[in-house]
C-alpha cells in the first residue's frame, strides 16, 4: 500500500529506476475536465536537470497516456501513464551489487525484502519522482484557484530571502539554481561548483507557497493539512525535515508574538501575520500556505568511501554512475507536485463530506 | 477518514473536548497478547500536566475499556475505550462562541464545516490526544523489542543536549519539564514561570529516540518511515515542524560528512554516524530512530488580544479558561504514543507482506 | 481493518456479544444536519425480536451518543455511540468453552486467532448488528431522497409475492413476521412455531427495495453498486446468498427478454422492465434498487447434536442459551441499515469526485 | 477508489475497452517469489473466447510487464503490466454515440460522469477483466497451497452436477463450454448455438471451488470471507447473484439439516457436510470453499430493440460489433482470478495480524 497517496484523489506509482518504465495511475479525477497535456510534459521537462548542475543522465521523459482521457478530456476513470527508462546503464552498477553504499537504501531494502534491484535505487530512486511530477501537474489542473510556487531557498550555508506573497514560477525559472535572487543564485552556483569539483555534494532547503487556496481544506485530527503535506514531502528522497509556517524558528517566539490576529480586508477575513503558514487546527484559513523542506546532500559522492559489502567485509567504494552534486533545483517541481496532489485530495474530500464548492 | 491512522494497526479516535467523552478504537491488535493496562493508565497519567506547569484542568482520565479483551488478553478484535470528560467548563467559553480566537481553529473550522463546537477546541483540542496516548501505550506492548523515549529538548531559547543512545523515561520523568538535564530543567522552568507571569506562552522542541528497532520496517515510496512518522507527529496540535536524523541542520553538511559509513560491530551491521536518524530509503536500518518535533507557543494567552468576531467586527479578546503556559512536558508521552502507533503499523505491514507462511 | 465499511461515509463497529458494550463510530457525516435520534432508537427497537418469535434475550438497547453532535446537529466529526450489553448470561456458555458448535464460528475463530471469546459469538454474533442498525438509521438521514424498505419474502418453503414499487415499512411492520401479506404471514408463523416446537430453526429470504435513488451512484469497476451492496449484506451473520435484480432466476432468460428497454415517462428516463434491479454497469439508473438476501436457518438448535470438543473428542451438544427459531423478521431492519450505509458512502463519493448534488 | 481491490494484496486496474491499453498494478506481492509468467499468459489465453462460442474479437493479449520483477523474481514492489488493445473497432460504435443501449451502462455512466467513452463499454466493458485475470494468475502463485477451480455449471435451463471435491481445470478445459460433463456440454452448446442463430444471448451459472485452503482466513465482521468474495464476484460484468455454500437453496433446510457437524479425520478437523461452503463466521474452516455466480444473458443482442437516444427520442437499435452469445466459458478464468485475488489479500492480512515476530 505504500505506493499510493491520497484518499479520493489518489496517485499510485510504479517502476524501478533501471526497469523498463516508471509510471503511475491517477484515480478520482473529476470527469469532464480538459487537461492541458503540454503542461504535464513541461513539468516533466522542468524536472530534468540543467546540464550545468545535473547528473548527466539523459532522459527525454516522454509521457505516454494509457487511459482515462477522450479528446484530452477526463472520463472520470483512472488516468494511467508511463515514461520509458531510455538511458538506464545497469553496467555502471555491476560492481555495486554486493556493496552497501553509505546512506543509500541498499542495506535497509535488503533487510526488509531479502533482495533488491541490482542496479540503481529501485523504488527509492529519485527516478520514481517522474511519476509524481506528472501526477502533480494533472492535480494542479483541478485546482485552478491555487497557485503553487516552489523555490530553492538555501544551498548549504547560502540563504536567500524571497517574498512568498509575490514570487512566481517565472521568477524562479530564470535562475539555474531556481533561487530567484540573482545574487544569491550566483553564490549558490559557486558552492555547487566547488562541491562538484571536490567530488562532493551539497544539500539545502526548498520553500513552497500556495496562494489562492480557499479556507476550509484539511481535517482537524490525523489528516491535518500540514500532516498530509508533511507526509507527502517527507516521502521524497533525501528529505530530512519539514516545516509549516514558522516551523522550528517559531518555537523561539512567545504566544503573544506568534499569534496571528484576524482582521477584515474589505470583505475578506485575513490575519495580520502568517506564522500559522495558512493552516489553523489542520484546516486552511485562506492565507498563503508556507512550507519549507530540508534536503540532505545526496549520498552518491565521487570521493572514495569506506563501507562494507554484504558479507560484512570492509571495502573502499568508488561510485561511478551519474549523480547530481545538488538536487535542489530539480526538487522544486517535485515539491510543487506533491503539494498539488495533497491539495487535490483535500479538495475532493471536502466536497464529498461538506458539499458544494468552497466559497471562501 | 481523517480520524484514523494506520493501515493494519489502525487507531480511530472520537470525541470533542467538551462533549461527553473522548475515546478510540484500536484495530489490528494481534490476538493472544496480555496487555498491562496499568501501563496504559500510567501513560494517561503522564499526560496530565504537573500542577506547577499545567492548565489547572483537573481530569482524572480513567480509562474504560469496552471491547477487545478477555482477562486482559487481546482477542484480535477492536479494542474500544473511552475516557469521560469530567471537568469540562463550557461556561468559560460562552463569551467566545462568536469570536475567532487568534491562531485557534475557530475560523478555519467554521469555514470548512459551517459550524463548530461552541466550547473548547472540538476535535482539534489537545484533549483529543488522550485517545492517542491510550492507543500508543497499547501499541508499545506489541513492540517489546523497541524502546521509545521522548524528552523536552528546547524551551524557547533554552537548549539542552542529551545523549539519545542512553536516555531513559526514568531520567526524563525526574524533572518537571521532562528535560532530563537538571541544570537546563531549572532554566526552562524559569522561562516558563516568567512567561506565565506575563500572561504569555512558550514553545519548544521535543526529541524522541527509538532504540532496538530491527532493520527492515518502512516502505520505499510514499510510506517511508520518516513520512509516516512525520504525518503522525505533524498531526499533533501546535506542531509546526518535524525532523528525522540530521534534519535542517544536515543541509549544511557535505555528502562526504553526512554519509553514514557501514561497519560491523560483532555480528551486527551498524553505521559509524547516524545522520540518517535510523532510516535509509524510507526503511529502518537498525540504528536508533531520531526525531525532533517543533511545538509553537500555545495560542491561548491571558494577555488581551485584538481580533474580530464572526460578523467581522473588531473586538478585544480576553481568554479565561484553563490553559498551559507551556505544553512541552505533557507533549512528551503524546509524541511517544504517535511513534509507537506508526511503528506498530509498519511492523504488521512488514509481517503481512514479508513474513512467514501459515503452517496450520 | 475488517471492522469498518465505507470509504467516505465510514462505519466502524466494536464490541463482543457478551462484553461490556457494543457500539460504533460513524465518520464522514456531513456537517450541519439535525438528526432525529428518536428514529435511530426506533430502528434499534425494531431489531429487538417480538416475544412470539425471538430469542427471549431482553435488551433494552438504549443508545448512548458520545461525540459528534451539538444540539443533535452533526459537527462533521465522528459520531461515536455505544449500547451496553445488559443481559449477557455468560454462565449459559460455560459448558461450551471447549466445544466447537456445528456451523458456528468457534472452530474457525480459534483457527485464526488462537483463542475466542469464551461466551457468545464474540464479534460474529448477531449482537454486533446493533451497531450496524444505529449507523444505518443515521445514514438514512443523509439520504432523504431515498426510501429503503425491506421485508421477509420467504420462510423455508413459504413464498410471498409483494410489489416492490409500493411496499412500505408500515405495511411490513403490521405483521409479526414482517411479511406484509397477512395470509402468508400466517403460514410463515405456523412454520416457525412448528420448527420451534421441534427444537429446530428455519431460514428464508429478505428482499429490499430502494425507491427514489437518483441515477449516477456507484462505480463501474470493483465498487459497482451491486458489489458493495453484496459485500455489505453478505457480511451479515447467517447470510449465504445475494441477488440484485433478476438474480439467479435471470440466468434462465434470453437477452431479448432480460434487456430493460429505455423509454421516457414525461421528462424522466425509465426502463420498461427492471431486470437490472436499478443498476447498470455498476451505477444506479434511477429505477428502484431490488435485492434479495438468503439467510440460512440459524445454527443454534435445541435438538442434541454430535460434534467434537477442542481435543477432538466426540461429544453430544445440547445448547441452552436464548436463540431465535427464525431470525428473518429482525433481519429486516439490519438489511435496511446495511443498504443505507452503502448508499450514503456512494453518495458522498459521487459528490467528492463529480461535485454538486445529483440532479437526475 | 473504485478501481482497486484488496487491502494488503492490492490490485488496481486501468484502461477503457477501446483506449490504448488495459492494465493493472499489483501491490503487496511478497518479495523473492519467482513467478511463472507463462502461467499468467496462459490465464490470459484461457480468457480469449473459443472461436465457436466467442465474440470474434481477436486479441492476442500479450502481457507486458513494466516493473516489480528482476529475473522474474518479485522485488516486493508494485508489479505493473499492460496489454495493448490491438483490435478495437471504434467505427462499429459510431452510430451508438448518442444511443442508450438497453441494459448497458451508457445511460447510468452519463448520469454519473456527464460523459462516457464514445465507443465500447469503457471501464465497465468485459475488456477490463484482462487486467483481473493477469493479476489473479499472479495472486495464485503466492497461494501454492490452494487449488482454485471454476466451471460452467448451468447455461440457461441446462444444469450440470459436478463433484467439487474432485473437479480439476484439466477436466474443465476439455469441453468447449467449460462444463466438464461431456453430455451436458453438448446440450449447452446446442442452446448457445440456437440462441446465436436467433441473434440472442444466454446466461448461466459458474461455480468455483477452492481446495487446500487452511482454516483461519477471513474476518468476523464486515470483511467476512464470503463478503469479500461476493464483492469481488459481483463486481464482474453481467453478474446478478452470488452464493456461498448452500446459498438460496439452503434457506429451505432446517437448522438440524443444515448444520455441519465437526468430526476428526485422522489428525484433521473436518465437517461431515459442507453446507457452510468452507466458511463459518466469516473465516475459513479448512473445508472446500464453494461458490456460485449468476451471469445474466449479455445485453448485446443482434435482434433489433426499441430504446431511446440521449434526446429521449425513440429509436430502433441494431447492434453490430462483435459480441458473445454466451460469456460463461470465458468467465471461468475471470471468476478464478477474482477468488485468487481475494484469498491472497486475506492471506497477507492474516499474516500481518496473527503471524510470527520478526527475527532478524
């Protein structure tokens, strides 16, 4: 069951990184919606790493849709899709078949299943996120009222400061790092280049904002909006932390500082501050959703490392294959996709239980 | 559906904070396990605030079990339980019926449901966690191999440093704040007292470790161990952030520093460091699980606040009722409970998919 | 997980027949609906056997609601309820603790769980249906457009013929057997009395019709309306068969006879015949839903029976306890309840995926 | 959500009858099992109609596996597969785009979704069962102890009598109708030929037995073994009834006749009769599972029929396309597949809740 997410709007993914294909099934799509498939393909293209920063793996990632559409209009039936794995190089991994790479899932996967895909990361590979991105780009299209924007906020010690109330995807995509501040982008690139040179990798923080979301989405107990968003984002490879609103920093504020006072803005209810990050008691309050996601430096480094093989014998590992020195820029559309999937589900759940469209 | 968590080991909760009772149903309990109900009651007692720190709400919280047991042994059927709400004081809330308290769920709940419980926080109240704690204390008993220990790590700016490999519940419970370092406990108490005096509230960080967990629990995609743990912990009232292992701090490390090298320790596989926090590719690796949870300062403060009522009219709010200046100490058993619930589910899921064949 | 039914409108039940209580939790209730609780209690009262036909077990079955309501209005939160078991007589069962009663679940339950409730049927007892009836009487109230009527159609070889397009609960309740035809009722009573006299039991068929259901509820694949209705009704104790529309009898017709031709009736689409039983391709077509449910004769008979004990030793069993000679009359409200629960779920699922209320 | 079945062993299907492909995803497969894919292909081949009886639609139905296997061994990850629709003839359906065919899902599908696949039956088409058959043939391979055999028991008024304790697939496949009694097979063929000649269709009954199933599978409440089997089988196109054990016929027996007395047979517990059909209180008792499934005559007949179009105008319908005069023979492997899927799920659920502790 761990290959599905959502309750009414439900996404299933399948595929190993070096198998024939990765793909997914999107269930619960409202019928009669004409999808812009070019937007879905564009989302996949955004996920492919820029040559200057990426792994060098060349995937064209052409989406093939198998079901659920008629003249690009949803039938209300499962939309299945796949993307062929065209550039898998299992040979790069032959030497690793019996090695437990540090901070990879080789050992833990074998501990669970007794075996693992001989090459690549199997299901835990970032390759699986192709399916998430396609599904997310579909989910977005049933949420026309919501604008979801992610960006690279930090790379290692380089920290940007962007205004979540105005940032756009256009801003973000203007910089190679997907940090929209040109000066910070330059610094980030320098850090990435330096790490790459050293055969090393760097991590960072992706932030994401959702504007235009009506109040009333989310559940008050286990499926709080932040809990389901956290679930979705912590399920991404390399993620080690998640924050909503003020996050860890908010623990340093007093209640009198942290509380978001309600006020009217014309006819609309809003809050003067947004430490809550757009969610109160698990339910959206109409203010922008604000999240942060921590990505560790990826585990595949070119420097030699000490580890053991599956016999327990110490060995020196030298990873070849193609790997990113920094995954943050390509993580941006993946983060956006997961957010869209979660919101689409809450939207349908809300409509099922509470009926009629949200009126804000 | 937002009132349930887990897939095979499944916990449902019910009850409004000022309704007749709160309670839950624990489904999926393996049959034939003799439960120590005194441990469950003790967990509920740990959740009741110490008088020096707590809200003054006096709940004896006596657990009543309605089903699922015979001579305290599980029948494999749903274990339903309830705890009566004996000390609800709806009158304290009469003046608040039409007021949207800052950073509470009053507004967002009405936006979703069109109405809300007139008094207390309804389902989003911390009162609901009574059911989680009882369920968690039951979950622990099907995980005899796992030792789950939570503690208060930070209160506002006071930060402790405890060794997750040795900390015990006995250590933790020796201090009123549940920070086991006596010197730090004293500083934390000073901060809490000062905030209380000022009619204000403080937040902080709870950390939790799980020792003794076997390798192999968790799923590689959407239900990664950290994703389901994050889901569970972000579903607690007042939580704004979650970290596994190195968390946000880990984004400042290079891959060469962050990677956890495998080595043998006698017959056992272990890693030299544990930046992964016991999870790799979503699956436990046999090292201690390490998590951190950020709690914002609670929203109910005694200081007057500006807000609006449900007509949009500005008003000055003065909260009475009984509220904690700091929830962190009583959050500790709640965090432990959620962790236990998640692990019990993964344990049964593992056994279902990967376990042995029936022999009868 | 086997203690829940439904996806959006979700009913959980708990309780052993001779434990402290039976009860349930109804999740997914739309908010803001004022429930008529007298109707729920009345449904429970209909389930209590008439003295002339029943088991002699005296349960007043008073419903206690624990959550989810404010001034009888749904909050959109889980509605938990319980009914105490006041008349359990475990002593009647003491002699049976090690006996596998024929056609009861004693053996199969032990085979699964390794143990079983020492007295009564545990979860598989008809006592559990108290919770279903309460939940169903709530479900009905979110389906004001649908009229659900069940009746006893056959007892052993006595077969009635009632018009599903006009039958009402008032008709049904006028006869002790809940077969609304007075002449057939008399024959059925004679059969039941004769069986009772002989220390034996009889089975029969309950039919159920739903009028007023809009077209468009149900799913085309695994959750066809008839599949989920069949699931719900086959989950009742003693049920061995289920039919929708023409059922088994329909297999004797040619396609040219069985096909239901569409025609207009004023502005409404209808079919000239209704062999489909109101469902086509898994989705309601606006015609009355028509179902039949086969109940075997109950297993508890007063006649001595040969069986074995849990050591495999042959013994002669003489059941005491209180048991019905015929459960059919009290099965009627239980069948209606299960139908209501299934329809409520499909209604919310429809609204979630397809939006707005069905307009037919 | 209506496109999935099962809880731990979970099958998702996708694909419209005249879209690019039909396929599915099998989740929850135990890892390390070497699958015999030839058996899966053989199951698909059994589903293709024999020329003498079938629809004339020529599908080679070649299975393509996209994920989940390495050297034919399960990785414990989702096994996705597809079968291309090679012989779809949408042109046959052009004239039907605005017609509501009698007893098809055209009208009800539009009532739900507002639109439908212009050609073929969309998701409700028997074409979707390709995915079920493939998934079922995989499910069987994790149940090596169980022997599942289905056969055609009745065609219209021709009724066979076969011994469920000895019947085999080899017997069944020796006759074109899949009724293993040669004399009855001849009569059935005569009936089918006669109906075909008349441009008409016939229905019938498929029976299925499972031998070798251990006692202890199933749940005592909503997910009784018979309830989940009934759900699965009633979700097949054209099914109008389901029986377990004595079914409707059993309602004519007295309790004293119907009860299955336990006895020892060597070391094994068995019952003298098997009116229960292998299930008591929802849980298997180790005796053969015995089921019957009623298939109505298929709705596509060559005879002209009166119906209306989507404007409500009366029209005379003359169906072309390729359709079976009798689907029963090809329903046999489909019934077996659904039974295997349900049993695989109960097997994993049993192991999850009741199985052994992890030893690593």
